[in-house]
C-alpha cells in the first residue's frame, strides 16, 4: 500500500515579481476557524474588507470587492463585463501584461487598437491621443499602471484624462502598484481596476480586488448581450458582495483566504498608505545604491521606475539563469527572470510588502555580489554594502 507524506516547503526569502513574503499575522489569520460564507459574522467581515479596499484604492465606488480568484480573473472580470462584440478598445502595451489585455479584448469579440511602446518605457500619452484621433468611436482605454514584466510605471492620471476627454472608459491593471505606490481611483478617474493580493499586499495569491465606477456599472447594466461569464458577471456577484441586509448565494467564497486579505488590509492601513509608499521607496533607494556600486544597471529610467519591482540588466558574461539557481540553492533567495522580449536579459528583484525591508535588501545585495563574483566577474568585494549609506542618512 502506498503511503504519502505531508508537504513541508522550504523557507524562502521571496524577492521576485511575486508572490512576496507573507506577514506572520496574515498567515496566522488563515489558520483561524472556518465559518460559513453566509454566516452573519462572515458577512460583517466582508463589509469591512470592502470598506478597507475602498480606503486603499482611494475610491467611493460601491462596486468594490475581491474576486474569489487570482489577479488574472480580476482582469477577466473587468473585460468580460465591459467589452461587447464589435467594441473598439485602445490597448497600451509596453510589456507582457498589456498583451494579456489584448487577448481579453479579442476573446470577447472586441477590436484591439494597439498602442505600443518599448519595453522598459512608460505608455506615451501622445500615442494614445493619436489613437483616439484615428478611432474616435473607441469605447475603452486599457493600460497597465505598473508593468510587472519591466518595472515601469505609466502616468495613469494623464491617460485617464485623455480617455475622459474622448468619452471612453478606462480599464487599469494595478496588480503590482496597489499598496506600493500612489493609486488614486477617484482622483484620477479610473473606471475599472483590478489588482492581486500576492504583491504589495503581502497576502497569499488567489484573490483579486476589483473596483468599477458608477459610470462603468451603468455600461454593464446597459449591455446588449449577457456577460459571457456567469461567475464573473458583476450583476450576479453583487447580490452576494453588494449592499446591506440579506445576501444572495452566488458561490462559496474562499473563507480563510479572505481572512488573510482582511488582516493584510488592517496591516497596510494601520501603517498608513503614504508611509507604505515611503517605505517601498526607501528600500528601493538602498537596493539601487548597492546594485550601482557593483556596476549593475537598472533597465528603467528613474523617473518612471517602480520601487517595488526592479529590473536589473544582466552584465555581459554572466549566466543569468545560473545566478538565479545559485541564489535559490545557496541562499534560499528567489529573484525573477525576464519575460518575453527581456527573457535572459534582466533579473527582476521585488521589494513588495513584507519583503520590502532592510534585512532582505542587504541579504540580496550580499548574495548577488558573491554569486556574480563566483562566475569570475569583478563587482568589487564589499561594494554592495554601499546600500547601507542610504539607511544611515
């Protein structure tokens, strides 16, 4: 008879593009007793989650909720509700995840009008203006606020203003930006936004916060055709997540995963949004100082660089995959590889949520310096400790 053993994962330091390290309080929250997804106490907690999500996203949108699935499902929730066959959608692509937006548009029968920028560069507002001039009947502008594949941040406020001027909705990917940099849904005029829990919220993957403006909700209600996905139809799911009073059963929510999200939002809001943004920037500056002291370059110009996702150009003569493997094997430290056009050309070092701290920065710099030196590349012994100067100032 075959016997099986429990799985005990190794303890890693997660400094890739996600997931990030999870705060012990969030892990402890997941271990609390399960209760029913229609239990009055659970309903009360759901309302608290919605309220806290609104605070983090800086919105009053009533349709703000966590989708019971990972960030990719949040993306589909936005597109499947707002895109109908024949709709023109201007899609901005400056990395991998803009390409996924295009796939969503086309799968739901829309026409994707592509605005493309070099990977590592932000979306060019002038190109978006030109796309609207050529396609004045475009219904939606879709773009990635924080492109996880490159570490570049686009000007969401300006892009939303362009969409508003052209009577178009906006769909925004904020998977990597939520909790790490400024994100102002109402102030910028974002109509539909999706994020994920495994990045700067430092929560296990599997939940996707979304929010829809009142204008977007009216567009969904006025659809000529039914929403193509039953599970993601906001008209149905808001019977469970929306309003007050008795909730209509829609699906069995991931109870303990929502405990974790609740706790992660408590931690973030008690820290304070601006304090969290400042913390991410502080540790990014330290990491940057150490990398530059080793002669390593960051892909993205400082003006557009995300502090929580750092794309480091692999130096000539270095086996990038071997470095990542050695970091994992020798230091139990995970960093990410490049994707798509950047595969083999960059490492992606994440400083997200609970992973964004001084110990991780110094460990990463030390391990990376040692590992590159072992490949015969002189990066100056001890040079990476220049990062400490940032903390001493």
